[in-house]
């Protein structure tokens, strides 16, 4: 069984990663460069973007918007953290984003232990971030949770064991989460390449083949659609 098939087998049904446990509460959202509605939205402003997402959820009568795996976005053009090297500008998203209000609890989809954590403070970066190590059967891999509250990092220790469904943190607001509308960046990583508390969540086109292999689709676990 290849690794993607193995991931898919771990959670046979929808697995909530925030505290909205009914799949009917969720709706996909397109934030790609091809979404015409975004051309009228100032995505450089976290408040304007939050208003856009809030209205999207209200008009859809849903509570959580999700999506973004391998999505090419203009959202990162506002930050030199992604664009300082013109030949290697990064705009392809490697995780799934879960958009819902600040302070929403984040739930662990599988048993694991804390590998590392860090407050990544570049403009447009993750802000407070936790990485969980999962050693299941013959496989070891990692899940990353970005854009949390600062107090999500309080009192936790490397090596702490955590059970599936436990609260591992809360969604931060724009003042701490890299200046975004509140959301969770959730990413699966096979090899952290020596990183601790951080791992690229956005890549350049030239690196896409590597990251697609190293960072499988999180929806293999979550089954949001």
C-alpha cells in the first residue's frame, strides 16, 4: 500500500479538525488566481478579506469554509517573505485552510505527540505553530497546525502525548496569525527535513513535484468532500 492509500485508510469517515462536527457545516471556497470574485477584493487587507469570507459563509448558510491544496494564489503577493526572490516566488499552497472565527478550538485528527512548536513572525507567515509527530504501524509522519493563538503554545512540551480528538490549540486573529483572516493551515508532511516548529506551506512552481510527494493532500485524512 502506498503512503497516500495508507493515509486514506486511517480515517474511514469525515474527521473534524475544528469543533464543527457536522459535514453539512462546511463549504469549499476557491481562493485561486482563477476566482473572478477575488479580483474585486483587497486581499492585502486581512479585515477586508475576513469580511469577504464572512459574507461568503452567511450567503451559503455555512459555518466553515475550506480548501486550497495545491491552489495557486495571489494572496501571498503582499509579502516579501514569499516574493523577495523573483525567480522563486512562492504562491502554491501545500495544505488545506479551514476558515472560521478566531478562538475556534483545533482538534487532533489522529493520536500523536508534540514534535515542536514556534511563533513564526514574518509577515504572512504562520504565527504560532504546532507540529505533531504520528508514529502509526510502520509509518512516521507529521501534521502542522499554523495560525494559532499565542496561548496555544503555553504549557506544552515536546514529547507530550495527545489523543485523537483532543484540543491542541485555538485559531488566532490577524494580530498574531501572520495578518490573515482567522483560519487553520493544516498540512501533512512526510519528511520535515530537519525543520522544527516550521515547514514551508507555500512553494514555487519549480519545486511542486517534490512538495506534492512530501506533503500529501490533507483531505485524505479529513474527508471534507
